[in-house]
């Protein structure tokens, strides 16, 4: 269901991590690289867990495989949203973020996923890119938006599902988004693999064991 390998590109390094809370997870990530080596990256989080969430992941995977090369971001969101709505899955939706990158330029859109975090190497600061919108499947004609961003070598992008910022400790204390930003700025100068390892250890330290209440997914992109 997930990509068998991570794309190798001349202008960026990529690392990913996913751990599901149950046998059938509701998180999803995928990549598409066209003939010009431009990349589309998506990450999603189906509401709920188990078989129904798995059905949603299968549906979004099929839609992405069919249309990733044909559609602009907004057309993609419109088609995927209507496709999921037409499946009549009741109160089952798909939070979803997507970005298209050409060289050092990005187009980004979001449907209910956590904000995208960007570490700017020159300023040594983390930017939070938040586009608030309803999940896919909620409303058939929801007006999704996109934004454009430029990057420089050394800049790092973090996409994640809400399983990490909403992770609870044994004392029922939640990590929350400001703490995620602090974690990120601590490690953002390192490689994507090292950033992933840092976050994975943060999950274990916060939980004090290997158990999860929700799926946890990270996608890290570092421009070079």
C-alpha cells in the first residue's frame, strides 16, 4: 500500500517513518516523480482506525495513482474530494496534504492535516504554513486553496500526521504543536534520517514505552 522505495532526486533528500496504532492503519503517504524529475508528495490521515480507515487509504491511494501526473493541486483536491464523497462512507473522511516541487519552488495545499513546518537554514527559524480546510469527503464542493513557496539549499520541510503532536504521556500530558516546533528546530540541521530518528526517540520518551493511541507518520524533505 505504501511506496516500496523513497525517490532519489538531485535537489533533495527524503526520509519517512510510519508506525500504526493498530494492525490496519489510517495514515498514508506517497510520492510521484514525473519525467522531468519534479515530485508530488502527499500525506494523509483517515478518520478512525481499523478496516474502515484502511478502505479510505486504499481509495486515496487508487486516486493518487490514477491522477497524480494529470492534475494541478487544486484539481487533485477537487477530484479526490468528490470521489470520496461519492463512495458514501458516512462520517469517514480523509485529512490530506499535498505538495508539488519543481527545482526549489513548491505549491502546497491542505485539507485538515497539521500545518507544514519549514526550517529556514539562513534564518535558523521554523515557519508554520497553515491552510485551514475541511477533510476530503466532508463537503462535495469545498473551496480548497493553495500557496506557493520558494526554498534554498539546507531548508528542511516536515510533514506529519496528528498522532505525534496529539501524543499523550502516561500522565495524560499532550506534546502539542509548539513542542513539535522546538523538537524540529533542535534537529533540523541534520540529515532527514537523523531527524526521523530524533522524532522516533521523542515518541518513545514521551510515551515511556512503544505503545501508541494513534498512527504516527513523518515525511522529511531537505533541499540540497
